[in-house]
């Protein structure tokens, strides 16, 4: 239980003011703290300092830093977020999100084993936590009840990954293995096998048995007997209830390859995830977590104790710091027109936490930490002046596990509307699944799960690659392009790099607790969307910032709860955002919140800011972008739109089968202008319908088809060699050339 500090206690660790003692473990002491300059409860963190009797040599600090950097990439509602770390401090320390509640150890010890339905819900959420941890290439190594906090919203896993840094220190040299006897997999105990994700699955099986029965499956008075039983697979599951015993037994298989994956466990434990509802595998349920009454009361006791300790904490004088001038916001940038803007933003973006490091490149500036203060002056290293003016348009596409999002296509008469010089059809393979691309006149820059790579649009040849750690749940930040600059993910911030070779020029640090998701350059301003600790679209704040391209000055920042960072769409002088609960519009000049539309989500944003909201299978509403008032509607589901016409797909079931129609409607009021049968089969989603000039481009498994935007009449069609079934592709256009990205494949073909 949280305790106040005594009179002789240390009051400050790094930028954190200590206000209470949480406890002590084998590797150090944990305190409740708040970051200087922030107020409770928003600024609270759990700060762990390393024990002084550990062998804190240079090798330890290197491991500590490496593991902390990796742990930052884990961004999940089922884990405590690592927000800060100081491997070189005396003593080293790290700060994580403070989770209010008892450990699972205390909850079960005080109130007895958990009911079956609670253990199944616990198993699903802990499997989700492990999935996020393993996605960052981390193995927990010490999953046990003491490392699970029972929060009101559900369980959260703590202390993941960092234990590995202590391997080989005085703590382990004296006989303290990394792990806890009884919860360790056979390969952890005998040292002959490779410790990996399956080792954590084994520990999860032990934990669930313990939560359901109050006993571990290998419990014995003699440690040697415990080790022997684990090695031989002699688990005692007699008291584990039906509906759980088989799954626990599978987790406890002696051979790692025989254990289920975390995805399989989520589906087995959670009926929602076993169905077809998208996103259920990864999301926390909207329903309250079914803690028993006694555990809920215990959580309430922890909440009350936290309030008491925070209120009683003595004031600690702020550390001296130099005053930082806050410049007045500059005149707002002039937003150039971006035609054929399409944002499909109803689906939860699967692109979660972003953390990236440029291999072999020195970090140019440190994180500013608190992220407070609109317009705060950046450090000198953030200033860089472009030597080449921005291109007229940088087409951009992004995607998620439910579909693709396309923001812009080149305007007629601009360089981006020309075919790349020397172009010929090509195909290439990326190093990992691609989830975001931006196309310039000389570069196609795509983000995947391992970093960002740039290719020549003319022939697909690789120009450079910016390597980043594998992130949990998806790809790194979608890069931005403008002039002779490229904007890349770098840790929690954004790296300003030279477009030609990705050589770093400056660094825009990001605030603690946020990771960059998307960069969009428009009208001399770079807009950065950051994902918050709760995950994209989940409860919690998302952050949006604007930087001036000419000198790197931050112009403004705004926080919006529950928005999808990847939905950020510039159009008509505004930034359009959407999320599961509504839509928001920010002024591009100063970040002011102009319009909030609760329960008004959108499938499509037109080039003039018009909203197209799909009501059901039969109808799409047209809403004014400035007021969100309904001004008309048309049949079907919206696919794409230009300034005058919106195209929808209308499907009806007849006696002879499904009838599909393409419908063109006036974007101002929904008047149907034309409708034509469309016999293509297969799923049609965003990114598969584009407007290029006055041509409608349709992309499906049969190939590429063009039609007239005037009357919907067919123009031409083609099926390129080795053509995939591009459900939810990323699509970009330069002149009469189409770029299609699907999974790890990239195609560049001429429009028919």
C-alpha cells in the first residue's frame, strides 16, 4: 500500500518530485512521484531507482539503456507506459505510468481465488499485454502476480523487459535469477533453450492457475522439486476449473513451440475476438472489467490512499532553470489547395506506438519532457532552413488493418501532376508490411514495421533507409516530405533530415507520454500527430503540433481526446480529425478548436472540407464542413469525391443475386447525376476508388478500370502482370502513373 515519505527521505529524482513510497523489490525502490511543472493526478508517475548494491558498471548501463529504449515502444492499454529513464544517473532510475490499484498478488491473497469468468477476462487482457510487449521485441521474463496491477479498467502489466538489464549484475551473480521460481519456463531454468515469447506464455499459464486456485501448478516446499516438476511437465491442474484447465495446460507445455500464441489465447479467452468484429483482438472491452466486489473495494481503497498521500505531500522548491522566451505566434500559413482529398476515418487505426532511432546517428536534441506550453521556443538544434521551396503538392497515403486512407493527389499543372522522368513499370518488395507512404516528384517514401525507406518513383530503386525498432502493433510514423526536407520518426520526436540521403539536420523533441504517428507538410507548415498513452482512438489525449518549416519554430500544440492521429487531414484551412466518438476541426493557423461534432464520425472528407457520413447500407449524409449541418444525401456508401461530384457504391440483394451500382451525386446537395451497373466482384474499400482529373479510377482484384466522372461510362481497363487482390491498398498518383502498395508489395503501373 502507498505510504507517505518519512522526514529523511530523498525528495527528488531527476525531474520528478517524490511524494510517496510504493514499495521495494529485488531490483530497487519504487516511489510515487509527479513530474516537476505538472499537477496531480495528470503528472503522476511511478519512479523506480536501482539498488545501490547492484554492480552498476558501464555494461549494465548499456543494457539498461537498450532495454529502456525498447520498452518505450510498448504502447498498450494493457501495460504501464514507460515515460522516462536515466541509465547514467546515480543511481539509475526509470519512470512509468502510475497505475492505481493493488497487485494481483494482494487481490487474490486478501479476497481469495478469482471466479472463472474473471480469470478468463484476465487471461485475455494479459495475452493482449504480452502481444504488445512481444511486438516491440521484448520478452518480459518475469510475468507473475506481483507484476500485474488490478486497475479499475482492468489489469495492467508492469516491469516488462527491464529485468534483462540486471542479468549479470551483482543481483544475479549472487544467485538471483532473472525470473521467479515457479513461474519460470523450462528454458529459463536450464539455460539450454532460447528464452522468447513462448516463455512468457508459460508464465501466463502459471499465473492463471494461481489466480483461479490460489496455488501454482508446480508448488512444492523444496525448490529443487519445483525445478524438476517444471522441467518434466508435471503440472498439478486438478483444481483448475473446466473452461480454463485445457488452455492453462497448453500454456505449460514443456516445448516452447507447443504453446499457443498470444493471439490464439486472446481468441480463446474472449468471444468478441473470436468473432468477426474488427479490432476486438486488440481493444479493451467497453464493459467494466468484472472484478469481484472485494477487489473493487480494494481498488477504491488505493484510490483514496493516493488522494491522501498527494494532498499531504510537502511542497518542494522547483529546481532552478533558465527562463525560456515564448515568441508570439507568427502569421498563419497560407493553405494551398489540396485537391481530391479523401480521408476514410471510421476504423480504429491499428498503427499504435511509434519509436524510431536512426542507426549510427547522434541524437541532436533531448526530449523536452513535459510537452507543455503552446509556442515554446525549441532548442537551437531544432532550427533548420530549407534551401529548396516546398513542392506544390506531396500526395500522401496511409492505411490500417481495416482499410487505406488517401489524403491528396497532384493538382493539374504542378510538378506532381507529371509522369516521373524516365518512368517505366516496376515492382518491388519492401522489407516489412507497409502502412504509410508519401509520394514526391523524386521520392516514394514508405513506412513499415522496421523503419522508413525511400525509392525512386521512376524505377523503384532503393535510395535510402531509415531503420527503426519494431514497434508494437504496426508501422512507424508516416513520414512527411517538403522541399529538400523529409520528416522522419526519431524516438519520441521527429527528425528533420535531408531529402536526398536522410542525413539528419535537426530534431524536434516530442513530449513525454506521446509518440509521433503522422507528419503532413502543407503551406510552409509541418503538422505532427502524436498518439497518447491510451492508444489511438481510445480514452486519453492525442496531441497535435504545428512547426514552421522555415526555421523549425513550434507554432502551436493542441490536445484532443479519443481522436485518431492518423485521421489528421488538412483541407480548406483546417485540420480535420475523427475518432470513435466524433469529429473535430482545428484552425491550421493557431490550433484553435473550431468545431466539435459529437457522435458525428465520417467516412470521407472532400477537398472543400465537406463531410460524407455513411448512415447505413443505403444512405450517405452530406454535411457542411464548417457547421456539420446536413445539406443533403445520396444512395450507397461513399468511395471518393472531387470538388463537384461524390461517387458511391450501392448494393442491393435481388432474386438473382447481388446488384452493384456506381452512383455519381452532386457534392453540394446529393442530387444523383448518374448511376451505372458495376459487375466487378470482391470487396471495395477506401483506397480502391480515386479521382484523377475527370477520371474515376477503380482498383480491385481484376485490375485497374477507369470511368468518366461526367456520366460513369467505362473508358478502359487493364490487369498488370502479377497483380494482387488489393483489398485496402495504399494508392498514389503522379501524372498518369499509379502506385499501389499492398502488404510488402509495391507496384507502379500506367493508368489505362
